[in-house]
C-alpha cells in the first residue's frame, strides 16, 4: 500500500470509529425507548448474532462475540429464561444444540430496529440529498467488504 493510501485509510478508520460511537449513542436511545424495557447491549448483540447465525451453536456464537464458552452459555441461559432464545437439538448431531430466536426475540429485534430507524431519520433528513446517495453507496460497499473479510 502506498503511504498516502495508508494515511487515507487511517483517516477513514478514525472517522468510521467516531461514527460508530455516534451510532452507539443512537442505538442506546432506541434500546431505552423500547416498550419491552431496556435490554442490555450485550444481550442485544447476542440476539442479533443468533439471528444471523440462525441454527448455530454455542461455539459459533462465542466465536462471533469473542466470548468464552462459560460466559456464552450463561448469556444464552439468561436469553432463554427471558423467552428470547430457544435451544433445539441439532438435526446434524444429537450431541449439539442449535440456537434460534423465539418469536418474542425476533419481535424484539424488529421493534428495536424501528426505534433505531426513528433515531437515525432526523440525522439523515438533515443531510444534503447528494450526500445521502454517496452515503448509501459507501455503506453498501462497506457492508459487502465486511462480509467478505468475515467470510475469509
């Protein structure tokens, strides 16, 4: 990588980290507004991950969260007790359990997503139209690159 490209990527990474923090603030507001009650960020992150790994096991969830097996198991215990997650016997192996969002868990994710959209809308409305198109293009490319890196 050329030095100017390295510096440019560093600047972009700094800006992305700053924006990520701002999005975290908006997400916190959305979580606090949800009628189902405040949901800890760690549980919300786990629910979103379980939703994306639908049918994954504790090991895959722990890897995705960067969490130890005992901590991941305790987290799933809490989510299951709250009625947000279901553990089912794996069809592939009788020795493994699969993690699935319950209807209540999926509804909670949908509800919080709506509140997040409500928090983001005024910010996006304040942006110029041409910047919105560029943002959409950039975020789409970012999502695709992140998926490719994650898959590698």
